């Protein structure tokens, strides 16, 4: 059944839509704060702990990308250049989205 007053998880009522928007902003800010504090606290314990956390995060991210068939970047460069560009593009975009919340 379709409800014209409801689109996805965002209601069409302006007040309810504003509540959902504010909740999403706070959730995103909280996740960004948790990630930064985790890396900062691990760095205070020892630099190796922070580096291991970051390496595992990137490793898991790239593993998921490869397993879903979404690893290759759209530029058909061929050969090793395509692999290097795909890795660099995925890593740079992950850093940007993880630490600035720009999607």
C-alpha cells in the first residue's frame, strides 16, 4: 500500500521532517566524534594501536569493496595503472568521508 504522505523514512510533515533531519545530523556528528576519539585514544595508548586500527579499517573496507564487485574505479586505464588508481581513489575518498562527513 502506498502512502502519499510518507516518502522513505522521511515524513512529508515539515515538523516531523525537521526532527528526522536534526536526528540524522546529530547521529552523523556523533559517529564522526566516535571515530576521531577512538583514533586519538588509541594513539595515546600507543601509535601502533592507532595504526593497526586504521589498517584494519581500510583492509575491511577494501575487502568488502572487492567482495561486492565494487572495487574497480570507472576509468579504463588498463594494467597496473588501473589497480593503483582504484586503490588510491578508494582510500582517498574513504579518508575524506570518514573525517569530514562529506559524502
